[in-house]
């Protein structure tokens, strides 16, 4: 972070995770010296496990970018060190946060190429699943692709789009959130050697890394902007449907137009349940639906 954009430190916050410096903006300083041996071991275990799973499963660009950043398994990375590399590559800066931010704050950070990263890491008994995003999900899952110039631009454009959708209203915001969910969090990409993962929610989950690519249960459908923005999703189970892009350029091109008329069109259409396949879909695989929860989607 440049000294100019350095937020002013205002107080110390006492949380159940310890005493953490907080800034006026809700930004916290990564309390790196306070990470315990257990915290570093959790990072090391998760990192080694995911890297092994992701060879041949994650997009080649994700793996390349992660190496280029200098993330290693031995200890939790220092945001300041990653920032030296990231700022030079694409102008993005990581900022520490306590957890999920109010939507508008989140969008404004993205629009200004600041990516909020949760400072704390899950407990050793939460290796396989945690409800909220922690440091591992944010740093391992989201940050590598910010090294990719096209994806880096997509994320900043998304932030600007978020500020706009927030002003338009809750329905527009919901449409935009679905786009984030099915691309940034749970997106698949078609590469020369086959389907690969790029969504952070998948790459940071050992179970879903395998499920998203290899299970017969989910649908895998070609990306279509308005189709995605109409589709409900699951927050408590593996996705019933994954949407597949051909390239990050495709994502950039599809989302470049002004969404204002898109939101207006979508407002007159029904939402699509998470597991539904439409006649108009480009179906790469129709899921068997095995093991799907039957209660309502988010
Ligand atoms: N083009 C979108 C708009 O006008 C903004 C956007 C860009 C949204 C990229 C998502 C991703 O609102
Ligand atoms: Co996430």
C-alpha cells in the first residue's frame, strides 16, 4: 500500500481472535506476528493439499499466477510481500479485513483495485469446511488470478458495476451477485486439455475441486450472461450447476456493455432454480442430480 493511500489507524479491536489494529475504514492490519504455529500449520496443510489436487484441475493461469506471486506452503504469506509483486503486475493491493464487508464498501474497494482479505485463518478442526470466508479462501482462492491482467480488469469493472447496481436497487444487486457467484466463486473454464477450475470457492475446497470436474451430479453449462444472472444458487452445498467460460476475454466482452437495460429485462423474468436445465442452454453435461438437496435455493 502506498503511504498516500495508507488508512489512518484509529483503535485496537479486541476480538475472540485477539487484539487487532483497526482503521477508520474497517481495514485491519494483518497481525502477522500473532499467528500461532497452529495457524501456520493450517495454512501449510491446506496449501499442500490443494496444490496437489489442483494440478491438472485448476486453470493453468491460476497455477502459474500463484507461483509467480511467491505464495509458499511453509508459512502464512505477509500481505505486504504479496503486494510488492501484485501492485507491479496489475495495480491491485491486498487489504486486511475482519470478514465480510457491507456490499457497497466491498464494491468500492474492488473498483479501486483493493482486494479485501480476511486476516484470520480457520481452526484445525475446520480444514474441510468453513461457513465464512477466511484467509485461506481469500488468499489462496481469490488472490492468484488478480495477477492476470484480464481477470484483474474484470474484478475492478465488477466493483464499478456493483456501485452502479447498488444505486439501481436490490434486484439489480441480486442479478450481479449471481454473476459473481457463478464466475468469481464457482466458475469453470474450458482449456485445450479439458475443463478446469478458476472459481475461488472451488479451488479453496478439496471436496468441490473434485466434485466440480468429476462428479456426474452437477450440470455443466456454457456461460451466458443473462442466463447466469437469472440463476439461483446454493450456499450450503456443492453447486447444482457450473457455468463454463472459454476464456477470461469472453467474460470481459460479455460484461463490458452497460447492464442498465439488462437489469430492466431481467426484472420481468422469473429466476431459474439452481438445478434447472433450459432448452436454450449449451449443455456440456446434464447432471444426474444425485445427492442434491431438495429445499429451496438461495
Ligand atoms: N458492465 C457492467 C455495468 O454496466 C459492469 C460490470 C463489469 C459488471 C464487469 C460485472 C463485471 O453495470
Ligand atoms: Co470468496
